[in-house]
């Protein structure tokens, strides 16, 4: 996770996922493009609110373990709620290979969008 609250790690753990924040991996302050080799090499599904940069980076990867984008600039409590919604939606899914899941807000409604990246 990058640019998101560290409390999202606990949300992932409650839903049965191993999760690390970039700060805890010693990667805080790394540029987005410097994070990519580690994300790909370790098959991390990456969670961020930096949609613009990471969509571009992931579009260049032939194979990746997935990208989760949470609408930017919301308070940590709402980040946790939106992340939990994504994890509930993904429950039972086999994997997220080359997929992106984005959550945004339309008024008070959360909107989930799932698509392939790079495009098939």
C-alpha cells in the first residue's frame, strides 16, 4: 500500500490476506517506478490511490498480480470502508492476475469497476 492509511493493513488481515504497507517494507519515499520491480517480483497486489501513475506503470507490465485503486483524498475511516467493500467483492475470486479494481464515489454510493490491464 502506498499513499493510504496504514490501518488498511488490518482490514486486509481481517479478510484473510497477508498485507504490508510500503513504510513497513522500507520503501517509503521510493518513486512509483522504483516500487514496480518489487511489486512484480514478489507478486504483490498493490493498493493505492494514485490512479494516474499506477495505471500507466501497470499497463506496461506483461504480467502482474493486480492493482487496487481507492478513490483519492478521503479520510482513513472511509478508506477502510471502501477497501473492505473491495475485499468482499473479491471474496471467492481465484486471483487478480492482470486485473485492476477501482472504487470511486458517486455521491454517497461506492462504485466498483474491474478491468484488465494491460488490455487483453
